[in-house]
C-alpha cells in the first residue's frame, strides 16, 4: 500500500459515494477513526460532521486531546456527553460479551439518534482488517462490524462506509501520517471501542472505571519511552489484603499491568520490562491510585491469552 495513492483513491471514492449528502464520523481518539475522519474531511470538507461521543469509558483527557488535534487540522469536533447512559446499560453486567453487547446497543442508539438529528445519510467507520478477521473467527464480536454481527444499518437509517477495512494497523498509521495527523494520534496505541469497559473485569461502574483510568495514566507514562504496541492497566474482579495508609488491614483492589508487542494484534508477545521499571509501576500505582493494594505484571502472550482481559 502506498499511503499517497491510498488517500487519493479513497478520497475520490468517498466524494463520489457521498455526493451532495452529508456524512457523520464518530471519533474515539484512536488512530482508526481519526484517519477516517481526516480522510473524509479531505474528501467532502464541511459535509462531514465529526462527533465525539463521551461514553465515560475513555482515557484521561481523551476528548480534549482529540478536539485540540482536529482543531489544528481545521476540523471542528462536536462533543456529546452520554456517560450516564453507558453506565446505566452496563450496570450489573459481568459477562464479557454481554458487556460488548450493552456497549454496542448504547453506542448505536446514541449514534442513530445523532445521525437522525444531523440528517446525515452516511456513517464512516474506522473498521480495519484485524477487526474483520477476529469477528469472522468468532474470537470476539468487535462492535464495528455491523453486518457480521447481524445488525442492519438500515435500522439506524444510514449507509456505512469503511474505507480502512483492507488495512492493518501499521498501514493505518502511515495513512494517518500522510493525512497530517500528529504523532500523538498516528502512533497512538490501539484502544478498544468499548474503552475502559474492556479493562475492568466484572461490573463496570463509574468508580471502578475511575480506578483503572488513574492506573492507566501511570502505565502510559512509565512505558512511554518504550512505545509498546499496547500497554495498559486492568482492574481485576478479585481483592487482596494489604495495608492502608494508617497501617491497618485493607482488603483492596488488584491492578494487572499488561504490555505487549505485536504487528497486527493477531498474535502478541509480552514486553520484557526491567525490574526497576516494574517496581516503579508498582510503587506509583499503589501510592497514587486509591484503594489498590496489589499490582501484578501479566506474563502471558497471545495466544493463549487475548490482548484484552475480557
Ligand atoms: P484481543 O483482546 O482480541 O485484541 O487480543 C485484539 C485487538 O483488538 C482490540 N480489541 C477491541 N477493539 N472492540 C474493539 O474495537 C472490542 O471489543 C475489542 N476487544 C479487543 C484490542 O485492544 C487489540 O488491539
């Protein structure tokens, strides 16, 4: 794939398909949806509405980062806060695929409403090749493969465009760079659609998400010079006895740190971290994230594990 040719071909195709209509793209802060948004803006300019649905499951400062990066490119992003809706549908759910289903239902209801309100006829999605393959294999239902999960886009009154569906992540990064997106986005680690809901084992509550979000900031900071394929924190659904600040017994939270190297997310090896770095991760997470009494480092490659915990 030549990024220049790809951009030229796809902008032409998007322009021809959308015609005089309008299209909507939901940004997540990840490289896939960002590349699609930049591509579509290049193709159809102000006929594109870029939306950021704040689902309450994003990393720290994600919405602000995205809006600022796109403002630099002259693309305005509308942010809508729907965190309460997402937490309401996720309440009480602990099964991984039920979580994805709940997320997906709320996501598409929110998006469907936004599309109807905007009058857009097309929805652009950042589906990439790995999403398609994993969903076909039945490993996971990725929320963005509509037809394969039996969702009829017509129900939502729109047509779907997936210009990146043939590309793997490294190629998407090249396309993003070609489109002028900053490295903070083009080199950003993959982050799943259901966000921090995939990094909380057990029930997803605002408080549990806040815990994993705070630990994620630390993991990203401490691993930033290594630039792993993905490095993140996970809140486990178990507890461990430790000591609280006053030296008393605390039956606290357990954070697992995971860092993996991969080309395309289909297989992954574990990042070999030095002891000093592991110790720093443990010290910072236990000190800075309230209620955490234990930090673990995950040694399992993919396969047999998947990259995410749910
Ligand atoms: P797994 O965990 O299947 O992850 O090894 C492979 C890649 O996919 C991401 N991932 C998801 N992306 N919705 C998404 O959009 C999901 O439900 C989902 N689950 C996993 C994961 O972060 C990794 O990059």
